């Protein structure tokens, strides 16, 4: 039988590359006629763009669910429902992981990574300040205390992260970003309350926070000794593994409104088959394997964040990751899902640029005008 080579596009961190490389190797052992070769792009490429000219150079692509509207409009991927040999049930995946890839009557990807914004902290630094923050007021008190000792709180502010923290605060406060491009994106009073919460935090944030993406922040917290705690960042649970000199720990989002853990912005990744896939049968078989309990247990053994519920409650997995999955499960289950309409990612990028440079004490009326101009596509 002729050998099949599937070309895959992934993004560059061991949380992404380790699991899918392990899955590909295992799959080839079971299907010797099929090899999967991965190309890696930086995180920025994954977050901001799906290059339509690049898609057709690959058979498999790891992507983010807010691209679904553009994917469906351009028919960039083959719907999983057309090719998948086994059923996928929302009930076996954590939070809205699977649901986020359902759009326009089709399923566009299989969840291979489950994530949302959570708290992250250095346990060796935080212990002297008492309990883990449970509310936004707790964070402010912690901020004052750590600054008295010359230490900092952390946040990721690089596009799109500052915008997505504000979006999480609005969702926690009960009025999330609107999913309709024809309506006003934010409720004015809710946005004002979210910006006020950001303003409370800003004096305590590390001076580099606007230059951090999620990976940068985790790296800084794991390698330096001056950032104690971050309330909301896309969690890279691999930084809890023991091979880090200073392993991090993770906790629930402490939002300003009850239930305090709710409202963060769903992340994670899905795996899709492109429209130009050279061997749809082999690709469909790999997608089926990637969504299985067996494969997602394999993900957890190779620095990954499985999207299936079994791994989030597994004792061995939680032991290996410092109880990170259990500690953040409620936050993950209550995460808010971003809009997925055609053109959303372009708007998210523009809003990310706006919030990257916006001070927390900005006049709300002017900020609303800028946001509505971007949202309307002007």
C-alpha cells in the first residue's frame, strides 16, 4: 500500500506540539501506511489569522473556534459531520468545548485542547499573603500587600489579551459582548464597570504587562520571582508540571460579580480537515482518534490540556498537574463563548489593538464610540 503523508499546521508551544506529535506517532503505529508531519506557527499566527492562501497547503489544521464564521463562509474545511466515522457528544467534553465548533449546521473541528482564562500564581510567593483570592476585592487587597513588598500582580495585555480580559469582566457582570454584528457590542454601564475593575488593578500590575501574551506571562512567573498572582489569563497548565524550577498553580477566576468563577472567555483549540485534504479517509480516522478518550489521555501525558471530561477529573492527571484541572473546572464549565460570525476575528484584532493602548481611566463615551466604529466595520 502506498504511504500517505498528511500535512498538519499546529502552533508553537509544547502544550500544542507535544500532544499532537504523540498522537500522530501512536496513530502511525496503528496505521503504518499513514504519516503525519506537523508545521508549527507562532502563537500570534494562531490568534490573529487564518491565512486563506495557506489553508490549502495542509490536510489538518489546529484552529480557534471564533474563525468558524469565516471558515463556513469560505468552505475552508470539510465539516466533521460529513467525514467522521463516530459520533461526538457535547456531554463528554468539558464546558462548551465541542459546541464552540458547531456553526451553521456543521461541526468544523474536533476539540483537542480545553482552556479558558483562569487565575495563576506562584505558591511559594503567595503563601505569605493568605488565602487564594476568591473575589475581585480580594485581588485588590492582595495587590496592595504585594506592592508593599516590592512585588507585582500579573496580567497579559498584548493584543488580544487586554480586550479579552475586559470581555471576561463584562460577561461576569452579566452583559457579555454581543454576538450580533448589527447591534451595539457592549452595554455602556457594564463596560464602565469592567473598566473600573481594571482601573483598580492597574497600580499593582507588573510594568511589562502590556507586552505579555499568555505564554510570556507564564514564562515570567515561572522563571522570575517578582510576579505573585494573575487573576485572568489563558491557562497553560503545563507550567504546573514538576519539570519547571518554579511550578505554577492555577485557580478559579475571581470575578467582581457572583458567581465569581463565571464569565471567562472560552479558548482551547480544535483540529480540522481542510477542503483540500489529500486523503480524507485517513484524516477522518485521525480526527476520530484525536477526539477519543484514549488519545486525550495521551495528550495529558505529553504536556497537553485535554478537552474531554475524563482527564479533567482523573486523579493521576491532576496529581501530575498540581490539581490544576480540578481547580479550574468550574471556571471552564462556566466560560462564555465568543461570537463566531463572519468577520469577527478581524474585529477582535482591531479591538485588541485598541485595548492594548487604552488606559483603564479612559472616558467611557469615547471608548464606546471607538468600539462601535470597529464593530460596525468602519
